[in-house]
């Protein structure tokens, strides 16, 4: 549940910063980084690689630990929360 929540919150933070920087328009929100085209993923990485990669890593935790039953779920949830904290910090910093 923590991984899923981190993914949702991270997506909102990423969209907020992309909108604030006029990289994307409010009608073109990112839903999942893995659904982006290669070119769009690269374009967004140019805008803020750290945030995009952090959200991608959170999303990559979902299949094995939320949908699957792999060992290490607690550590994965902790990692998702740490990545979310980094996304939030960057999104709320004054540029």
C-alpha cells in the first residue's frame, strides 16, 4: 500500500513541477512513466531527470511487491517513501 501511495503522490508532485515550469500543460498529465513514448520520456528527463527517474523507480517496485509477493516488501516500501521524499523536496523547493 505504501508503494502504491508513493507512486500516486509522486505522480502528482511530478505533474505539479512540470506544469509550473510549463513543460507540460494541465491537460497532458503524466500518469505512468512507463506509458510515455521514448521521446516524451527523454524530453521530461531533460526537464527534470532526477524526479522522472525517481518516479520510474517507484513504479518499478509495484509489480514485484504490490502485485507480486516477493520478499523484501518492507525495504521496497521504505525505498519508495525515500524516493517520494526526494520528489516532494524538489517539487516544493523554490527555484
